């Protein structure tokens, strides 16, 4: 890969160094984890092959998957009444699979729509049965989360679906409501970023590629008593019960292997209480800078802002492409807002170090001095 | 990872070297591919992050996925009328997804059952609609493939489902039949092992973890005119049309990245004609050894034997655990037959070098001398 031209370049120019990566997902992973993966190629732990090349029924792989499962349970405080499943297809598949399991043909489910992903979720549920909008902030461009007290809940709902963090719109629901019906939650972009009160939840799902690992594995947490309420019969692969009972088919081995390492990293760091404190500091630092004056403007009202996906605009929106490009030159990558909403989005997941947020804030100050 | 005890061990004892890996899947990958992956951690091609950490809409990732797609098309000789999709959930998900798309509520599909995977496939189809057994070798313990002329085909079948290679039972169908109805084929354990005559196929699917890459991505090839016959409406993620139209959601980035490298390795080696010649030599070498005398016994009749999964028994079946254990000590790993059938299975996919098969044959000779 090296060329003679590179010999005179700095590491940054040669591209051999890591930048601060604000990608919304797939997203930055702890460098320690990547270096361990590197070390374990092409032979994993004395087994004669890499982790990708051994049977998913082998003792070596089994230990990895069971460790990932146990660590997730410990981190989240999940008791024996919870199953931890490693599925595929991302949250997009869960949008269909969850109602397929839990929305009976003659029943109804309530959906709280706080952004783009919730909109997608209800669309798939409506292919299965009756899915009602119990609350929505669409009229406010999803810059807020409707208060729980205002949700128009059906007392007979099979479940209430929420999106605890809306990655595109930049809002987050951290109060873990406890309602009459079990919560089914898309927690893709916030799972493992904070301790959760699990009392009200029946099912929590998350594409891993934000805080938990690489793309290609979907974390599904399901409480056993809720699992038992699912409709029957179901296609084997779409039945959560299949995967709760045993390792049914070949799992996405490599992504799960990385998830195990990320969980270990998180435990070494002190678990979710410690991580939450760091995440709150990072978010406060960035939002404080945004709110300091009118040069930058947050898109979500303060009480509903996401700790993970910090969405903002420049007072002069024409400067946004310049901001994104100059940031890249300063080693701050992937700050462009989602194509459907524009603006700036800094995703500051668990693996984004505080130094990265400080570097972004310093750049924002510089940029304001240049262009303010 | 290193301990003082290891200092006096040979590399083989210390477990730092790669063994010949006969795992049925996840299976051995070309060592060159693994070393490239290693080199590209923790920074991929000057982008400031690893391939796992960048947006699936970025130019860098897009180039990888499009290269994988183009290489698969070139290798298999797929024209513009074919779509190459990278899905998730393995063949097990395809067992349901294929009939969901192509078996109309008032229609019927024909299934040819030549092993364990075909049995699983028809079970899922029967949840969707009418799926008939057009032929089966179950009464012969799947040690043969019924001749095409004997298949009891329905002239109105929406499709005919075949399993071109049965991984557990060790048989393979290499004649690519052309029937009145389009073929839907599970080619999981043989895709890319030989050139195919695509004329009769409408849909071909394969879990990658045999010849194509690591677990976590499913290769789906669908011909456009067949795609247009699918039923509507379908859940978004289960509709092949969703994925044929665009990159809908986050794909399994890392597995696809490895698939791209495996395809490049295969092209460098000379493509599928060259690979097929090597695979035929490897299989002939092993089957010749099995057939030499009665000490070993192939489980499938010669004309239907798999080039990929070589299943055999020892004359004295009680010696099989000893054979498997001693082979491991000789650097030949994962030779145990599938738990449902027992015996020995040597999976000799594309990435198994001829040296590995020669080493296995030499070990089989030694073992016979010891125990014959």
C-alpha cells in the first residue's frame, strides 16, 4: 500500500492515523478493541484458525458468545427472566419481527412517534395488524418528545412502541416509562450508553453499530413472560422463541466477537454508571458550546436532546458545508447531518473520547472566530 | 497472551500457527485475505477509521460493496438481468423469504429434497402456501440425488426448489437443470466452487460462510424477470425488491468487506474454471483414498458425491472418535461429521489448499496402518 510519495508525508497526511469519528453508525469503536482483533488474526487463541473460521458450535466460539451474553446481562442488570438474542437484519427487521410476534390479529398496539425511525417502525406494524399513533411530535419536526402524560394510550394495547433515541432527529427519552402495557423499544443508538430501569419493558432491540459493536448483529433483549405471549405459528427464523431456546443457525460470528470485546472494555471502564457520567459530560460540553451564542443553534429543545446524536445548525446555513469540510481537515470526520434533515450531527457514542468532543468544541470556537 | 510456559513450546504447541481446517462452516478462509484484514486495522485505506466504523453511505464503503458485487457478477458470469443482494439471516431466513416472495397464496411450489437443509426449506414454505415434494431421497438416507427425469413436477409450479449441495449429507447436484419453472436454489455450500449454467435459475441464495466469506452475510442472486413476479405487499425487509432497488439499511459491513477480498483472491487465482479444476483434483484425491479398500467407506453413491463436503465412515465406527482426535494432533482440525449423522466429514472448500487434502490422505494412510 505504501508509495514513495508517502515517505515525505506526516502520519495524518499519509492517513495512517485515526481521526475523531463522529459517524452516526457504523460508528467509532474503542481503539483497544480493534487492536485486539488485529492481534488475534490470523489465529485466535491457539485454536489453529481465526475466530471467523471455526464452527459456531465449537467450544471456542461458544465461550465468546456466552461471554458477550453474560456481559450484556451484567452491564444492563438483566435478571434470569431476560433473554439476550443476537439476531440479524438490524432495527429495520425488528420493525416487522416485533409486531409479527406480539401484535395479535385481533389486537392493537400503540406507537409513539418521535422521529424518522418510529415512522418506519409503525409502517411495518401496520402490515401485521392495527397500530395506532398514541403520540407524535411530527408537527414539531420531531424537535421534542411528547410528555408521557399526554400519550393517548389504548388500555387494551398489546404493547407500546417507543424509539428511545432518534438518531436522525437527535432526541432521546431517558425516563424509561412504566405503563400498563409492556414497552417495545428501539434503543439502537443509545443501548449501553446509560443504566436503564427495565421495569416497564418487554422487548428492547438495537442494531449494534452505534454503542455495541460493528454492523451485522442486532441485540434483542426480551423478558420471558412477554415472550410467552407471542402469536403462533411463526416462521422459524422470525420467532423470537426459536433463538431464545437455542443457537438455532449460524450467527454473525465476527460482529458478536467484537461485541464481546466492547462489553469487556465497558466493564473495565466501570460499567454503565461510569459511562453515563462520561456521556453526560461530553454532551454538556457540546451543548453548552452550541448554546453559548446564536452562531450555532441546537435543533431539539433542551430537555429532550440526545446525549448520543447532537444535531445542530449554523446561524448561516450556507456555511455548513464549509464547516464540515474544514472539520475534516482538522481531524474531525463525519459531521454531516442525515440527508433527510441536513445540518450538522455529531454522534458522540460511548467510544468517542472526551478529547474528541473537546477538539470539536475548540474547532467550533475557531470556526466562529473565522466566520462569525 | 504469552506465558513463560510457552517459551519452550514449538509454534504448533503454542498455537500460533494455522492448522488445516476442515470445518463445514464457518470455514477456512484464504490466509492472504486474513492478513490483508489484519493490515487494514485499525485504519482502512487512509480514511481515518477502520472499515467497520464508517458510514455505509460513504464513498469508501460504497466502493467496497460495489466491488464485491461486480466481482461476484464477473466470477459467475451474471448479466445485467441479475441482481446481487447482500442480505442477512443465512439460508435459514431464505427458506422463508423465498416462498414469501414467490409462492402466491393460490399457487404451488415443487421441492426436491436431498438432505437436511431441503427438509428445513420446505417446512418454512408450507407456512406460506402449498409446497409439494417433487422428489426425495430421504428413504435412501440422502445418499443419492433422484435423477431429474424422475422428478414429479407440477406444470403450474411457481418454482422448483433445489439444494445444490447438501452440507450435512455430502451430496451435490452439478448439472444445473433447466425446467419449465424457474429454479430457486440453496447453493450455500457450493457457490463459487464451480462455473454454473444459470439458464434455469430464478433465485440462488447462499450463506457466505463456506466458500464466499465469513458468517453474517447471505449472498442472494435474483434474475430480474423472476423478481418482477413476486407477490405484494411484503414486509419491507423481506421484499427482495427493496434491496434490489437500493442500499436500504445498514448492511453487514465487515462480512461484505471480506467477501470482496475472497472474490479478488479467486479472480487472481484464475476464476471459477481454475477453481473448479483444483476442487475436482482435491475431491478426487480424497475419494480415491476412501475407495481404495474397505477401511474407509463413502456415505454417498459416487455419481452424487459432493466436491465440497466429503462424508465417510470408518469400517470400524468405534474408531471414529480416535481418528478425529489423532487427526487434530496432526494439525487436521474439525473432521467430525454433523451431529445428526455422525461419522467423518472433511469440508474441502475453495480455501482449503491441495496440501491440506494431501496431508489428510497421508494421515488416513497412517491411521489405517496403525489400526487396519
